[in-house]
C-alpha cells in the first residue's frame, strides 16, 4: 500500500505542479497563475501531495490585503487547489487544506479567503457570511472566508497582481 505525503513545494516541483494544475482544470490558466504568484513573490504557503514519489496534488495560498480606510491588513487567498483527476475523491485536497491551515496559523495568519464551491470549502470552516462584508470584484456566494483570531471583517480585498492578469 502506498502512502501519500504532504510537503512544502520546491523549485524542482515546478513542472510537476504545472501538470497537476493543467490536468485538474483542463486548461493552462491556473498553472499560469501559480507561476505568476510564485515568480512575483506572492506565495505564502505552497504545498504538494506526493503518492509513490509523484506529485498528485497542489495548494497555494498567496498574499492578499484587506484595505480598510487608511489601514491595510495582511491576509491570504487560497488559489488554486488542484488534484490529479485520477486521485479525486481520495481526500488529498482536504489533507492539503488542513495541513496548509496548520502552517498558516503557526505563521500568525488571521484570515484566509477562497473563491470556490461553498459546500466543499464549508467543510473546512469557510463561509460566505464571513466574507459578505468585504468589497470585492468576486463578491457572491462563492466568496468565502475563514478567520483565526482577530482578522478584519470589512474592507476591500486586494489580490496579488497575478489575479488581475488572470481576469484580463
């Protein structure tokens, strides 16, 4: 029986990560987003899941800011999360989220935001109610947030510039 392991991504994982992203999403946009976030220095936590030495899952949390009046608070954005299609339903995505959350809390992060399926991300504590008061071009039911401690609950979400390029 093989064992899945989770570890921090390294530079030598770049091509394997690109393939996982392309396979999971069926396009290159998310892989390009990952490359731009990492190259731009915006990655906060980036993990891979390995099965028998092969990268089969990937998660990236990048720096996000909440602009509230003259103040700016650091937060993180979960995007993207990808698992090789042949491994869907095996718990790899959830394991990546849980491990990343542990590392983010240990690093002192207080707020994470995701744009995704409320049913899926709700299992990990993300809610639209927590994100509803944020001003964002992505505002809607899929915009969800999770707070550890005293994170901001209002203001404008300012994503890394790589997200703007993705939307263009």
